[in-house]
């Protein structure tokens, strides 16, 4: 199918809708501004977010990555044994972790330099760094999701309603993770919604523009073998370095601890069952 057909079949409109509709749903259905008034509730939702991001890496992204590298080996008529492809997958995951570390160290250096120069507190604290790291991962995540959906549309004349519903539910969960993280970072609901809309629309636009210069097959290969491992590395860094320590560090009693554990488990199970229908 030609690139021009991408416009004629309104693929961009469908992809953008799947990325943007969940943001609107979350904004109207969940009064997330109350999280800033009840810190114990906020950490419970952060536990839900950490469970979802961790499950997203190990239950959803890893299978895509492994399948992509295995398919690459098969097309080269090589035996399905250990090869350099396995190293490359792990290397790109480490790139995502290292990239997150470099970004955080840069922001912390900027913070220290600002405090020494102007003797005023910098806005670049750890929670703000977390929000920017998440937004970086979010736009890459929306881009790869848009490419995957585009590939499904181009391969099939009709789209299974189960696929659409699963995609929307998954995006609703992911948007909720984002709202919990951004609100924890001190953002207002309006600002969080604006940036979630920006990353959702931005991922769709990048997907559309890149499709005009390269075949969807090549873009999907790059997405599965390069971008997905990097996203996995960023998610691992965000969850283990920022969110989980925050969840563990705030102790509000046995009841709240049980809520956090249950939120983590429920989030993992949600991703586990959703990926079966994707």
C-alpha cells in the first residue's frame, strides 16, 4: 500500500483518536486532583503506575522485542540459537537506562549550578526530573504504538473490534499512569492533560511524517528492535529509581501498605490479561 493511501484511508485520524480519546476519558472520569490533597492515596496510585510500567516492560514489550529479533534471524536463514541479536536487544535496554541516568545527572547539575549562581532553589528537583523522563518515554511509546496500529491497518482490510477496544483500554491505563506521575510531580490537572495530549498527538504526527519517507515495514523493524528496548530501559529506570522507592518510603500504616500491594498486583494482572488480546 502506498504512503498516499495512509491519508486517503484516514489512518492518521484513527491512530490519533486511539491515542487521544483515553486522555479525555481519564480527565472526565477520574477526579485526580484530589490526589494532591491525600498523599497516601497518591502513593497508592503511584504503586499502581509502577506495577503497570514494570508489567508493560516484562509482559508486553519484551515479547515484541524477542519476536522481532527471532523473525530477523529467521529471514536470514540462520539457526534459532544464541546470536549477537540477543546482545543488541539487551544493549538497547541499557541505552535506555543510561540515557535516563544522563538526563537526570544533567538536570541535577543544572540544579546545583543554578543554586550556586543565584542562591535560589531550582525547579529541577527529582520529581520534576521524573515527569520529564516520563514524557520522553511517553512520546516514544505513542510513536511505537502508532506504528504498530498502522501496520495492523495496512495488513488487514478490516480491524477487529477486540483489537481497538484492547488498544483503548491499554491507553487508558497508560494515561492514568502518566497522570499519577505528573500530579506527583506537582503539575496541575490542566497542565498534565495538555502535555498528555501533546505527547499523544506528537507520537501520531511523527508516525505519519516518518511513514512518508520510509516504508512501514522498515519503521516497524526499527521500532521493535531499537525504540522498544530503549523505552523498556526508561520505564525500568523510572519505576525502580523513582516510583518504587517513593512508594516504599512513605509508610501510612498496614491498611495503606495492603492497598499499595493490591494496586501493584491489580496493575500487573491488567497488563497480563490485556496483552493476550492485543
